[in-house]
């Protein structure tokens, strides 16, 4: 995972043979595909037409959402908040404690 500074680094446009770009891009591609699948299920794929995998100059994978309309960003924030609310409620109701640790198998 890259930090905020890494996300803001320039996209790799000229390859440096010493940087392992493929690993970062592959991870970004998997995440991009997973996000695209969920956006499609919610009927929001048209709101994110520039969604794509990328890699920065250090070889860190990044997911580029592209320019989106303000209402699409607001809806995405609402959906994330709703998902987190459900997850927090699920953790509170889980037997064995409320430390927030997930007991689900990965």
C-alpha cells in the first residue's frame, strides 16, 4: 500500500529497469477490477468512466478514479459510510468481545 505522498507521485511514464512496476500494477489491477465490479452492481459504473489501474514512479500500484461528478463522490461517500456503519454494528453484536478484531477467515 502506498502512502498519500506516493499516490501523489507522478505516474510512471518512462520505465526504469530497476523498478518492479509489474507487481504494483498487478495489485492495482486486481483492486480496480474489484471496485469496478461493485460499482457496476450498484449501477454506478457510468459515474467512474476513467477508473483504471496505474503505477507510480516508485512502482507502487495506484487506482485512479479519474474526474467524477460531485454527486457521484457524495454517493460514494454515503455508501462507504453505510458499509462502515453496518460493519461496526456487526462487530458490536459479535460474541467474544467488541475489540473490532475480525474473526472471519481471509
